[in-house]
């Protein structure tokens, strides 16, 4: 039996202030295009079982455009794979905080998809000799006994949540559901996990498939984690339950993200720094047009901000979907002090403190955390630009 595992679609994700000619947020359209490509790949693989491990939508109340797109693409999947079992669990982004408020996922159940969005369920498919334990990320959900069905040939666990101690502490969007690693055991044929956005092996039989596109508040962190783990970007996972063979299928995102090599400004005059920035940006193969681009410049004295070539920077912002010039002060500036141990007082970066608090703060169901973080970052940048002689961050 062959299984395909995908997760964290985040349909309806919005970012930046660019619209398509039809008036749709460009990043929402990008994620929708990536999802079409994912459905194409799943259909081409023709698996016996498809599991979707949560966060189908980016918000509990997605846009009509996102709902329609999900319905059409999942309809295509069901029609193209009439003999496949398709199971979906709700993630924390899909789940209303109030148990009285219904979620949108039951709409997809009308297509013939088995949707588990309120409580954990053990699903039996006797004609396939298959048992699936499906665990959604629902506040206060009663965790089941993580014991496979001894009567079934194949046992699969589908769960949206965090395996205790396995995810980086820096992950801002924490799942509501956390389980102990020992609760999973080694008796499952496969454990399909959702929530973490980078493909990752937790155990030989347990994997996060990762998100299908860059839909977190920190896509650059995802790129860094992928590089460190040797993961070839975003994609979906395939598992052969009889042999244990695991295959990761990379899926190219609809829009490239380019994290340029950092520039160090130490000892440079403003003209030299402007030239370094220009040369680095122009080194991008195919140019930066319509791409999402970040350039980090380290060791930038505060006074140098106003001496940058802002006309050229504005042109970069016009050409790219988003151009983020991240200017960072010299390290010593963050350690200056008066009083405290060693005669010093650590200078705290206001923006870092505010964003960290907002990442941890509980939010109402209708408040999108990524949008809140982006707005807070924008407002702080604007305030600092007014009050300081030169900005530290130039962001589109």
C-alpha cells in the first residue's frame, strides 16, 4: 500500500500589499497555484491513501476565494483517484477557539473526504485491511490511547501537533496539541505529522511533511532550517507501507524566495556600501523582478542609514514582489550598558521584544497572527524612522 502525506497548505495566506489584476492578494494567489501543482503531483503518483495533516486553511474564516479554490482542487483529487482513501484532520489554524463555532472543513467532507475536525477518531477501512487514528489539533481534545489496531494489517496515525522537545524553541506559531514522543511508539506503519513547516524525520516511521509553500511569519528561518537539514525545499512525502520506503517529492513554490549572501559594512564608506548592495542584488540569476528578496547588511552604523542610495532601493522594491533590506547595527551597540553586572546594561531592541510578545500572546480566532506581526513590524519601523536620525531597517 502506498501513502501520500501532505500538510500545512495554508490556503488563503496573505502577505505584502500587492494584488493580482483580479484584485486577489498576490501571495494568496501564489499559494493557490502551488496547491494546484501539489494536487497534480498527488494524482500522478496515484497512491492508495492520501492523508492531509492539518492547517488546510490559514485562518478559521478563510476568504470565499480560498474556500472555492480548495473545493475545486479537492474535487479534482477525488474524481481523479476514485479508489483512494482520503483522510484530513484539522490543524490549529482550522479550529475555532469556541466549540460552539463550526469550522469550514466539513464542506470538504461533502466531496467524499473523511474529515476529522472535532475529536480524535479511529477510522476503519476493512476492505483495505487499514486502520487510521486521526487526531486533530482542537483545544481541550481528549487524547486517545496511541495503540494501533491489532486486527488491521496497516496502521497509520495522522496528527497535527508538536512532538515534545522535537521542534526548535524559536518556532513562534505553537500548536495547541503536544504529545510525548514515547506515546507514539514504534508499532505504527506510519505516523503523518503536521504543523512544522520543514520536512523532518522524527523517527524512522514518523515524519513532518512540511508546508507546501513559505507561509509562516519567518520564511527566511525556514530556508535556513532547510539548508541545515539538507532538505530540498517544500514538498510532499510518499510512504510504501509494505517496505518502509520513504520518498520526499520536492514541489517548487509558485514564487521564488531569494536570501542573498549577507554584506558586512564594517570599515566601508557609504559609497562603497551602496556599491556592495548594488553588486549583490544584481548577482541574482534572472534578476529580482517579481521575486521575494532579502538582503542582510551587518555592522551598519546608525548614521549611515541616511547615506544609502534610497532611490535605487525604491527601485528594487518596485521590481521585486517584496524587497527586504535588513540593516543591522554593530554588535557592540546591543551590549552597551550602565549599571548591572560588570558595569553594563544590555540595550534591548524594542522591535524584537514587541514581536516576541505578540508571537506568544493568545489571539481571538478572527485575528491572523502573521498579519498582526507584519503590521506591528511596519508601525515600529515607521516610528523609528521618525524618531531616529537614520533608520535601521528599510522594508517594503
